[in-house]
């Protein structure tokens, strides 16, 4: 079994071109073994001008790995990745698809490719138990970007566990060259625990039936396209994204914050629309988008159904390097309105000293500062002094100091209605903050120690208990 696997692995890492003994039907069709790369990468553009027989070796792997940091889930995959490895052929090619179901897998699987003309798209020919290999051939008659997926019952469950990918059938005349190409697919996941709950998570069939995903993700993991995994490009490069939705259920309002799609090949077909902001991609469907980032910085890929992006994980980054272009995108100027500036100067609290309080955990304080800077400072201001009449101060706040422990409730559940802080009336809305127990404890203790000269007041375990209740 080990050697068999090695052979498959060797076969897929290099594209092999060889002549097969010609049969009557396939006179002189060269045979090419499809190169398979892990997303967001994909095979390079096709330079051939004539048809070929393309051999694709896809291995079904059931693998447990992180769906979010600290949260593990068993994915069922085509080729070990979510989405499955992308297949790239040319219109008129004959595809010989081999599906291998590893002996260590627990379930039967198969493949239905939307690029196939024929009932079931290959599902019946490829339905196999663990420890078997199936193959069938089809002719790629129509150019386009097509989803493939497992179609083994319960189909929704196989797809929800990550069993989808895409096949690009390039038109005979080829595709216009671009500087960068990437491969991204969105999918919805239904775990037994809550979003980012730690530990090993099971699959929740009822959540799937109710179409209430715990996660909506790009490329199968929370963070698959952020941090060190961000996509990259240089300003003024032409970027092409092959984007699909595996589903099983949730469609995507696909958008990239900070750019405009020059071209959108709607639904992965042959015609394009120009100058598009957001494009709708159905479950089991795709799109090809092309754009040119003009200035450096992060562009953000989202499902513009935004709680999916900010609360369920459907977020990715394209880090753009290059020259600033203030003529295209200015830096901006901010200043307080005349009246507001005077008020906040009058109330300005003296800067909080940094006391060496016993029992203060420096690591937690640093974490708290980081959480504060990225989640609280936009409203409460970097120095915690707030904005007169709009955002109450957190620094030297009598409201905070009177009951620091209860402040975790406000961060967890948000707050609105009248509130009096240091004698000033406020009536605004603080949205609930989507933070972990550790982050909430850290930020409250940071506000308590650094901005209010207090002592740490709350532990992550207490925050966890508070999550269950809505009232302090
Ligand atoms: C979108 C703006 C916004 C963000 C972001 C925000 N707050 Fe608030 N916060 C408010 C508003 C507005 C109020 C007053 C709500 C009311 O009127 O009931 C408030 C009130 C509070 C209070 C109670 C009043 C006080 O001044 O002591 C605390 C504590 C607090 N926020 C902490 C935080 C922390 C910690 C974060 C970051 C994790 C945060 N807030 C993020 C807008 C925000
Ligand atoms: Cu399957």
C-alpha cells in the first residue's frame, strides 16, 4: 500500500508527456499526466494547440486537521486539500480520470464533474469503497470553469466535509496571459461546537439541513488566506482568480474590498461583464474574475453577506506591494470638529501611570493591548479617552472602575441605551465583540490595569461562564 501511494505521488508531481500505443480511436493523441498543486495554486496555462489525453490521478483522503486555530475537524478531500486539486485541460481533450480511495479511509466516495456531458458526471463509474481505484474517460467538450464534487450519499454531508474542487476547460484558442493566477473556493461547514470552539469537532447534520453553518470558509480553514497564507501580488499586475462555491448550501456574494473587477466571467462561462463590484456565485458554481491592484496594501476577499465574513471566517487577503499613488488613493485627513475638540480637551484625563501591580500577568497585558488596539481603539480611541458625547472614555472611567468584572458582559454582548460615565451622558450603540474568552479577559484586564490603575478583575474561565447568561 505504501509503494502504491508513492507511485501516485511521483506521478502527480511532474507533468509527463509520452506517446501511448495508438488505438484506432485515439490516433496519435499524446498522453499527459495532469500536474496537481495545492490551492491557492493551480496548474500553469496550457500552451498546446492540439488535443491530448490527460490522465488525472485524484486520491481521496480523509484527514483530521485544524478548521480554526485549536479546533480540529475531519475533512474528506480530493488530493488532501480543500478545495480539491484543480484540474486544467483544453477544450477537446479526452480526460482519463482515476479515483483512488485510500485503504485507510472509512467511506465509499466518487466524483461528479460538472464538465462532463453524460448522466451523473462520472458518479456511477467512480463509486468505490476504501482500498479501490476506479477510472473512466470523458471528452471536455465545452470550455469553462466547472465544479467537481463527491456525489455519494448523503451527498450534502460529503460536500460539507470538503469534497469539492474545480476543473478548468480552457477554450481552444487559449486564455489571455496574466501576471498571477489563484484558485479559491468557498464552502460552508457544520461543526458540533460553536465557531472557533476548541478541541475535536464532529459534523452536525441538523445544522446542515437547517443551512446554519458554523463556518463559511475560503479554502477550507479559518485563516487559509490570511496572515502568512495571504495571496500576494504587485501593484499594476493583472490578477486572475478562479473562484468557486462548493457549498453544499450557501451562495457567495463574492467581493474584494479595495478593487474593482475589470472582468467577471459570470458563472464561469464564456462571456464577461466589465467593472463589477460584487458577483453572485451559486453553490456548485464558479466565476473567473480579473483585476489590477493599483496601490500597495491589503485587499480583502469576502463574502459580502458580511456576518459570514466577520463571524464565520469567509475572509482572505491579497497583500499588494508597490509604489504609493496618492493621485489614485489619498492618505486622508482627520480632525475633531471645533466644539468637540474643546470639550474633550477640557475633560482630558491625566495619562495613566504604569503601576507595578502584584498579580499582573505581563503576557496577558500585552495580549490585551493588541486586542484593544485592533478592536476598541477605533471608537474608544488609542488613549482610551473616548470621543466627547459619542464614545465614553475607558481610561479613568468611573463606570468601569465601579464594576470592572461586569465589563466583560458589555464586551461579550454589547450595550446600548443611556449610560453615564464621569458625569457625562452617552446614548450610543456598542456592538458585541466577536472575541475569544482569553481575548476578552485580556482586554478587560488591560483596560483595568493600564487605563484605570486597577488590578486584573476577570479570568477567561469567568468569561466562559458569562457567555451563557445575558445579564450581569
Ligand atoms: C463601534 C464602536 C465601539 C467599539 C469598537 C467598542 N466600543 Fe465600547 N462602547 C461603545 C459605545 C457607543 C458605548 C456606550 C454604549 C451605550 O451608550 O450604552 C461603549 C461602552 C463601553 C463600556 C462601558 C462604558 C465605559 O466607558 O466604561 C466599556 C467597558 C466598553 N465599551 C469597552 C469596550 C472594549 C473593551 C472594546 C474592545 C474590545 C470596545 N468597548 C469596543 C462603542 C464601542
Ligand atoms: Cu465522498
